[in-house]
C-alpha cells in the first residue's frame, strides 16, 4: 500500500514537532546545569526560544493541513530527552558531551528540515516551505555556532579540569575547613 506525498509530509511534520519538543527538553536540562560557560549558556538560551517558536510554527502547519501533532511522539521525544539529561548529571565532562550531543542533534534537525522543505515543495505547499526554510536557517546557524565554539569549550573544560585536579591535590595538605573554602573560592564548578 502506497502513501501519498501529502501523508508523508504530515508524518514528517509530526516527527519534526516531536523533535523540537525533545530539543527543548534537552536544551533546558543543559542550560540549567551550565554555570560558568557564559557564551555557551547564552547561545543555548537563545536557541531554546527559537526551538519553542519552531514547535509553534510546526503546529500551525499541522493545524492548517487539518492534522494535529502526535502526542505519542511528543511524549516519547520528551522522555528520551529527559533520560539524556539525567545521564549528563553523572558525567564530569558533561559540557563537552553536551556539546557533542548538541552538534549531532543540530545536524539531524538540519536534515529533517531539508526533507520537509523538499517534500512541501513537491506537494506544492508553499506555506510549509516558507515556515520550514527559516527554521532550517536557524538550525544551520546553531550548528555553525557549535562548530565554531566546540574547540574553545573543550579547551576551557580541560583547563578547568587540570586546575581542579591541582586544587584537589593541594587541598589534601589543608585541614578540612580550609579545603572547602579553597574549593569554593576557586570556582570548583567546571
């Protein structure tokens, strides 16, 4: 049994909506835990707002086509993102792994929006093309920002990790009370 191009477009719009729900949950978890990587936190904060707007725009496309988003897919995406976020709680190098996951996820989104633009163009849905093309541009911009900054985030993590190791070694020589003060004053959060 074949599926019409319009039906495929609707399924892919639902998938993209669920993907944006997942992205928002993942980005929020990462944003909340970043304390000292100011530029990264700021860019993630901006992308959270873009992501929220993207989900609204996709819902508008589905509503215009007389279809709704998939609650099952939205919930599954959010649950997956929550599990990924919880996994990061226990990684000492969370900021690096989060950057890796974010960069990878952005490229999945880029591919998804390229597919949506092509499918919407194929079925003659100019409105969906006009919604998805700017979203694609935002995803490309976020991936480019991560590409341009992933090296400096990694190096900053490594500098902090080495400093923390030095502080931990030095702290062994100090009484417990002074050790806690030393860790706090040095900004032990990586």
